[in-house]
C-alpha cells in the first residue's frame, strides 16, 4: 500500500502520513485519525477533525464550521 504525506501549510514540513484509510504521526506507529470520504475523524474522540477538499485539508472548528484557510495539504 502506498504512503501519502500530509504537510503543514505554514512550514511545508510533513506532519503525518496516510496508509490506507488511516493517518499516523511521523514519529508514531499508531493511527491517530481515520479517513472516511472527505472527512477525517479523530480516533480518540470519534469526532470530525478535518475536511479534505482535493489535496487541501481544512480544520473542523465545530458546528459544521471549517477554518478559512487550509491547515495541511497532501503531497506525493
């Protein structure tokens, strides 16, 4: 299965990587989030963490509201 990396928009540094439907911290081997469609859910809280639009990833701030600017982006 191919890996895909998630980069921080501010620093352009990789912060997580995706394998299958799961996101892992770069330094970890335990999934922190899972992806379902365009949504990313936190494994710990079982709530929506992020929303994916193309390669951009927006933060979910609650009540269906998203951050105005993407926080992360997927790179190849």
